[in-house]
């Protein structure tokens, strides 16, 4: 038995009901929805530069993560060994191939990216990185990822945070770099999709597993296209400002998340019925991410401008 499998077997043998409940909650901090919510909070309400860096880290992390999954085709731990008994409730978020861990990558981009902010307090940095490590540990505890999956994702996440910090600094110095950066991101997404479609898979993989993994890649490419286009258009046409008050920022964030989640969840039946599972998911993620990065900033900027003018008139 390989060491990485042995670790999961040992963890499975020492689970407790209380700790399983805690880990089942903590693991959701590494979901795409949670990571996007944190990045939107920072981007919309706290710091454009920090938010941009976190966004670029997540975009590059998502694509690199999925590309490695396709290249290595590492099966989930319970497929590799029947001795691994994953927690049943964790299986819904454990689709596709195993290496590397997507939840750990998301957590590194969101919480590690937040900790890397220059104004972040020491206690916040410690708390953020502790959360990243706990998300990674939860994936092993729940039996859905090996230590290798988690460790590689963590190392890649740290490297991407550093690289994207350098890139966001360059964007501040040379704003017109946003076009080549956007084209590079889209090209990376196209490359990931091409590898997915052209790669030959192991003979033992079921058509259902391959289809599920392919659908995940299509959704990723849709999300990347929507985020990239929305980010570029917002930089060029909107240029929203940091909210002036805590209440304004809170309203901006809460309404924005309601809008984004509403589009993501509410449009699924429509797009799937019109375009099918694969292309429907692709368009749905693209529209949702475009709304988050361009349409919502455009809307809240206009609303805040109108509200501000009315207040000035009544002053």
C-alpha cells in the first residue's frame, strides 16, 4: 500500500462523528462559491489591486489545476484502493480526477491571497493560512484527496500568489498590459480545453467519468472567459471606486452575491434545456462570471452615483 493511501486509511480509522461534522463544514471554505465570494468582497469593497491579484491567482490556479488533472489522470483514492472509505457527504464535491486538489487551490487563492495583502494584520494572515491548511487537511480527512494532491496544490498556490502579485504590480504601472494578460488567460483556457478533447484516456475509465470531467473543464473555460472579459471591460469602461462607507460596501457585497448566485443557480434549467449539459453549463458559468466582474460593478456604480446626486440635492 502506498504511503499516501496509508495516511488516508489511518485517518479514516480515527474519524469521530464530531470531527467529521467540523471537517465537512470546513471543506466548503475551499469551494468555488466560497472562494469567489471572498474575492468579490475584496475586489468590490476593499482593494481593487488586492482583488485583482486574488482574481488572477484564482484564474491561473483553476486552469493549471484542471490541466494537471487531465495530464496526470490520477484516480480518486477510493478508486485506487478499496481500503479508503470516503465520507459519503463529501462525494458530491469530489468529481473528476484527483491530482491536484481543487479545494486547496481555491483556498490558497482566496485566503492565502487575502493574507498576502500589504495591509493585512499579522493575526489575519495567521488565521487565513490556518484556514488554507485546514481545508487541505479536510480533503484528506474526508478521504477524497491524498497528501500528495493537497501538498502540490498548496505549493502551486503559494507560487501563483507571488507571481500574480508581481503581475498586478506591473498592471498598476502599465495599465495597457491588461489586453495581453487577458489574451494570455484566454489562450491558456483554450489550451486546457484542447488537451481535454484530444487526450486519450485510460481504457478502464468509464464514459460517465470522462464526460463528467469534460463538463467540468467546459464550465471552467466558460468561467475563465466570463471573468476575463468582465474584468477587462470594467477596467476600461467603469473603473469603480472603493465604497465610501461600511454600509455602502455591505449593500454592494450582499446584493452582488445574491445576483451572482441567483444567476448561477437560477439559469441552470434554462441553459441546460436550450444547449444541453455541456454547453449549457459553459454559457451559464460565462454569464455568471461576466455579471460578477462587469455588469454588477456597472450597475452599482450607476446606482451609487444617482443616490449620491440625490443626497447632494437635498443637502
